[in-house]
C-alpha cells in the first residue's frame, strides 16, 4: 500500500520539518510528498527546508510566501512581518532554491485530488475556514477532492453536504463516500493553539487520510529566527501555536 506524506506551510522551520519527516517515516514507508505550499517565509532556514523537500519524489504547489520570495507576488499584499520575512528570504535563497520556487505551479491535478495552497477558486490567497464556503467551492473543484493549506489549521469539510468533519490528532477520513476539502495543518507555524507540527498521511489505495501532530524543538526554531534578525513576534508565536 502506498503512503503519501501531506505537508503544508513549513515556513522555513527546519526543526519542525525534520520532526515530521521522522515521525511519518516511523509510521509508514513514505512513497511521495504532496506539498501544499509555503516552504519558506517567517522562519530562518529556507534553503535547508527546500533541500529536505527535494530529497523526496513530490507533487508540490506554490504558496503565497513562496511566490513573494521570488518576485512572483507583490509584497504589498503581505502583512508587515510577512513582508519583512519575504524580503529577508529573497536575499538568502540559493540559486537552486530560487529556481525551485520559480517553477512551482499554483495548482496541480493529481487525480482524484486538486492540490492548491488556498482554494479551488483562488489557488494562492483564499483562506477556506468554513464548511459553507467549502460547499460553495465544490462547483469549481476540478477533481473529486481538494487538498489545501494556507490557514495553518487542520480541517476537513464535506463539499457535498457542507458539513465539517473531525480532523483532530489521529482522526482518519475515508474519502470513498463524498467529496472532501482537507487541510493537513501547518508543519512550521501552527495556528490552532497547539504548537506541535501538523501533517497528514494519505493511503492512496484505500483513499484514507489521517491527521497527526509531533512535538519538535520549538526553542531551536525560535532561536534561529532571533539570530537571523527576523521580527521577534515570529519566534514568540511558535511557542503558543499561533
Ligand atoms: Zn502559510
């Protein structure tokens, strides 16, 4: 049975990414990554995180921060801290990292999934936070299911019924009955009050998605942000998971 590791919003947090890769490998043999955008931005280790992602066969889309770091999105669209971090990242990307970010598409169809950072209607910028919005999006979703990131909150919505589905730690969802829009949560900057790194595993034969969290060295990630001279609030928020 093939298992894909579903990741979003790494945000240049190498400690969190390494913890997720180790935890996922402990649970299952990972055949590929499905990456939902924002490998860089906010955190202090952009090149290292891109290199780790590139170690695996992957299907990957760009997030707004990935675009901002290589001039594919206007920095005026970002809040103050995010904009500072984008500029910081742009100045430090290796040429290999920059070309990786430049080639990421905004959406990919990997049947039966549409992969986007934001939403099927606005692949880069829309935050899907409600079941009613997921329901409205089913008409523009070109595949039965959609995998998203961007909100940094694990979630699952049944697009047909317009209902939320449980997406807490250990919850699993069989995708055979219904059309689902799912968010694996954020690896490197969770925003649901739980500072542990979030990810999901997809069993591609059975079509089952399961959500996980793993503790990581938050102090190391925060210290790297402080050392880099990035805004201190970006270090502080990692400790509270927001
Ligand atoms: Zn993000």
